């Protein structure tokens, strides 16, 4: 029997980090497909703007703002409980919230690592645990964790960010064995460079960068397919996969060429 694929008629979609970037774009895309999207981010004002944008665009779905901080496990559990008990159940969860803090070895700060780990790793776990509990009770569900190609191997300024994304990839791989048996599809989303406020901070070349809207379209397509990994654009991400198979002396030489001062 094939694993479950979410459909708008089965329940709502929950998107974290929905106030900007990929999260905002994927929320719009899911609404265009007819989903009711529970949108979570810290800024209630930005979530209200998202809901208004969906209404203004006459999309078939709608947004229900549910502000919250992914680093607060109680808030995340309460949102999932509300979805399960009052909003018709949870068909799809896209755990997308994340921060990118550039890290340079000449100015290492413990706080940069702590904040990055709290949002990008513990924040994912805070959403994932109640989501799995809710979907287990439904005997079906679909989960997508947003990671990054920085999880494949070390890239300039990504010592904190890349470490969390590598952990998220490993976590999804490990959980898949059990979740398959529970009819809960788990997928990992590994975009290449996406033009957002976060990537605007990068001081190195970003090959094949795509817009947040294009990224949302690729993600929406991938959610309908059976592949564990959703990665794009493949002309870049597959090259990076291959480079990470190289001996370190070749890997560091190739990646080091992309680093340049503004």
C-alpha cells in the first residue's frame, strides 16, 4: 500500500515560518490549491497581512493566523491540539521556520549557535512531536521538514546554520522507518539558494538562485510525489551532492572558490 499524500479535503495544512520568504510563498500556493492553511510565525500582524493577501487574490483556500514562537514547545503543542480538535484535523505539516546567522571564525559567538539551534533544530522538534501524535491518532498524515543543501556539507558562513540543517536531514531519515509503518509520509525539503532576506546576507556567489515563489511551486509539486527528498534546482543541488562525495582536498578547493569579499 502506498503512503498517504495529503489533500485539502482531508484537513488543514500547518505552515510555520509563514510570515515571509518560502513559508509565505508556500502558504499562498497551498491556498491556491484549496487548503485551509494554519499559518504560524511570531508576528501576528504579518500573518494577518498574509490572510488579507489570500482574500484579495480570490484564492480558493484561506489562512487562519495562529501566531507562535517555534522555540516554545507549549505554544506549538497548543496550536496542533487546536487544529486536531477544532479545525477538522491535520492533513499536512510544513515545518519551515528558520533563521540564518552568518558565522565567521574570526568572530565566533556562542549566542549565534544557541539561537540558530533553538529555532532551526529544537524548533522543528517542538512542532514535529505534537504533529506525529495528532497524525498517529488519525492513522495518516504528511510532514515536510524544510532543511537546506547546506546540510550536505560545510559552506562558507554556515557553521551554525548548516549544522542544524544536517541534523534535520538525519532526523527525517531516521524517523521515516517508523513513520512509514504509521501511514505518515515524511519528506525533507532541501532547496538550493532561494532569494530571501536571509540569503541577502551572503558574501559569496549563490549559483542558480531562485525566487521564493518558484521555490513554493517546486515544493508543492514535490509534496504530491513519492520522493523522500524535494530538492531544487537539480542542476545545482545534484552537483553539490556530487562534490560532497569528493575527497576533502578537492571539496575544499572547489567550494573555496565561491568565497569572495563584497
